[in-house]
C-alpha cells in the first residue's frame, strides 16, 4: 500500500504510500512516508544544497534564498493562488506544507493544501465533476497518472519542469511519470521497499551478520534460529507484503527486463522465471519454524504488528527480522526501540547478480494548467523543495541532487543512498502497476494467491496456474 500505492496496502506510508500503503496506501506502505520516529540522531550537518548567494535577485526569482539554497529560478506570482491535493496526513502533511510555504515565500503565490481521501482518483473525479479541481495533485501510482491522462484531467509538464527533471532525476524516474511518451508526473516522493529491518540485540546475541546475498540471508536466519529466536516476522494478513517479497526476489533473480514483461503481463505467470522465484521464496516461507507463528500465524498478522513484534519482548522478541520499506520506521516508532541502535536495517540481499531496489512513489500532476501550477511542478522537481522535506525526516526523494547529508540520521541516509545508487535499475512496485483486480484487492488476485502459497509453499505449479488465471482475467478486462 503504502500506497505507493494502492488503496489496499496498509497503512500509509504514503508513497508507498508507497503503494498501497494506503490504499497502499498499503497501509503502511505508504506509510512509508509518514514521519517516522526515527530517532538515531546522528549529528550530521544538514548541508544546504546550493549555496551562498543569499541576496541574489534572479530574473523572475525572489529576493531571498531558500533554506536549502536557490538552485532553481521561479517566477513572481503575486496575487496567484493554487490548490494542491494529496492524501497525506499528520506529520507528512505538516512537513509538505513547510515546502509549500517556501514556494509561497519565493513566488508570492498563495497555496492551499487540500486533504484528499483514498483512492485519490475517486476524490478528484468528484471535485472535477463539481467544477472545482485542484491545480495540482500528488498521485500514488503510475496507473493513477494514466487514468488522469485518459480522462483528460492531467496536463503535460512545461519546459521549465522538464528541464529540472532532466537535471535531477534518473531516466527511470522520469519515464515512470510519462504516459504516451509525454511527461505528466514529477515524482516528488519515493519509497524504498527493498529493506530488511532487524533487532540489533538479537543479532548481537546470535553473532549474526548483515547478509549481502540470498545464501547469506539463509545462513543469518539459521544463526538467529540456533540462538533461540524465530528468524522472520511476516505480515501475511496484508497480502501486499507478500507481493513485495515476491517482487524483490523476482527483480534480483530474473532481472529488470523480465520484471517489466511480467509487470505488463507480456509473459505469463506460468513462465519458468516465476517458478524459480516462488521456489526461492519457499526456501524461507516453507522452512519449519522460520516464520513467527508459522504460516497460519503470519496470515493472521497485519503489517504493523509484524514490525512491532520484532522490536518488543526484550531478548526474546517473536522474530529477529522483518522485511518491508522505509515506512516501517513509523511502526518501529511505536515501540521503545530506537532506529539506528536497537532497530537496524540492511538492503534486501542479492538473489541474482544484483541486489533489487523496488520503489513506490507519489508524483505531482497538474490538473489546471497555469503559470503558477507549472512553477510549483518545477519547484517540486528541484533539489530545493526535496531538501527541505528531507531534513524534516520521514521522507525519501528520488531526486539525485538532494545531498545525502540532508537526511537527519544515518539510517535514512543509508536508505536514500541505496535508492539513488540504483540509478535506472530500480523498478516500481509491480502490483501497483497491475490492474487493481489483480494487484491491489484484499482477498483476491495476487494478494490471495500468494497468501495461499505462504500456506502451502510446496505447490509452486498450482500457484503459478492460479496467478496466471487471475492475471489474465484482470489484464483482459483492464480492471
């Protein structure tokens, strides 16, 4: 969910939502976003991006530099007003409003934040039907952008925004915001969904090390198991967590090209590459006593609990590790564990030749074309905007020119560095790219099929057949 994506996933991370986070927003996924109580406060200099020219009055720019340094020239927009819609709440919304305030300061425009409900496409539909669409909306999935374009709601980005994207984003992040070859989305927020969080005390007591390969992960799991702690916590009640497990294994093992083909259903789920990935997953899901509560227990455990039970219970938590994105920090913050000391993280290990980076994200899309709306999209595509929110925590930007030192602690810096280092090799959450009937509906499609596989991981062929049947129906109807 995390929404990145879909309405399904759990909490909302936000972007993730990364996916469903909410809806992902998968619940948490998107959760992602939420301002995590990331408490390691490693004292790092929050270096500003850009520098020094405090009083420069560029043509059309403002007379004062932003807190993060002016790297982009914005027009004077005195008297202009804008509405920006997003599903963000709490700290996430508060922090984004700080970014909007900087835009107001630099341009003279007045910006109003509109709290949208999930799924945001439905919310926008009602607004547009009533003749009151917001000027800009933050959309949580590539599919939502395409829907907005197909409905003729979305407007293409202008030359200034395109220039910022070209300067600050890898081609992959630009492409995910395109429809029909035209650029409509600025991915302002991202989620790194290729992380495994672990209880540092459990690893210390067991003598376990952070793994770099899948085989290393199996060795680490056995070491944790031998110390008397169950290796993994799995939030199987939320089917999106299982799709994320599959996506990371598949991307690393089968490679980006196959991942793209499966995402678009250009190859079938009965393909040998899917068999290989499911067989690999069964090495953990089917291992006796490797999952807290066993398969039945995991299928009754929702994502938030899968995280908190890994970091409560002293030296005997229910599990030593839990897989999920950066938004898991939000749930860790509900325990006494401190991120960076008690709760640590390592990248999802390489199953094939390279470690996977699966992402979610929220993209700014213009619904009412104007000089002010285009200026805001341009600002959101710049390091200036993202650096402000990065310093506030609970946020991850795909903008490669945001200084790593802007993130407020070592853990978030590590997560951000991993995302940016992936370049064009990251891939967007596969189920967030699928029709909702297959990739984003509780109790149906891929979510249900992988829950059944968790229950019976020996039935690889049967799982493939069911996945293909459900995918064919959903992609065929486009629902």
